[in-house]
C-alpha cells in the first residue's frame, strides 16, 4: 500500500468549515480539547465509585437504591401479570356463564314451542268429530262362508288356508 499523508488540520480550518457548512449556528469561541482535565476528572469520579464486592467476589456495579428500583419494578410487573391472568379467567368464566344462559334460553324456547304445538294438536283433536267404530269383518266381507259351503272343483291351485280366499282370474 502506498503511504497516504493526512493533511494537517488547524483550528482555523475547522472554524472555516463550520461557518461554511453551518452558517445559521454561531461559531463558538474555541473548540474544547477532547482531553479536557475537568471532564475526565468528573467521569473518573463517577466511574471509580467503590460499591464494594458481593460475597462471591464479584464487584458490585449497582447501588442499593438502583437494586431497590429494579426489585420494585419487577414486583409490579409480576403483580400486573397476575392481575391480567385473573381478569382473563374472570372474563372466560363470564363468557361461559353467558353461553350457558343462552343455551338454557334456547332450550326453554324450544320446549315452549313444542308445548304450543302439542297444545294446538290437542285442540285440533278435540274439535274433530269422533269416528264411528265399525267391525273389520263387516267392512271386509270376502264372502268366505259361501266359498266354504259350495264345493269347488279341484284345480291346479294349492289348497286354501283357513280364513283366506285365493283369488284367481278364473273366478
């Protein structure tokens, strides 16, 4: 690789760049050096706060106050999760009760509808004229007595069974 020479940049060059590219911002009186001693000391003071060590030998990085805050937020998160679960269970129980109420209403509605139809049928049956009872022998007279008294010529028909008359086209 070739050796690239970085051009030297002066404070005047930085101020000229700033005024050229950021004209709406007032230029500062001077740029602070990145290694300003006051900034470093403040940072070191915060960083070197000795919190001690845990019993297992690990260096503490959290203060007691920070630990209390984390515990508090964790406890509240667990309580909120428990509350949400209880609300969900209560909602499911309420939905189940509503479904059961709807089902019982539907059953009651079907029962009432059936009772109405049965009541109407009973009313219709009560208003009908009673039928006269007739003997089945009187309405179905096959004249069996006459058939049995007169001898029939023997034919190729099978023998008659008592109480039945065999009808053929020859008759």
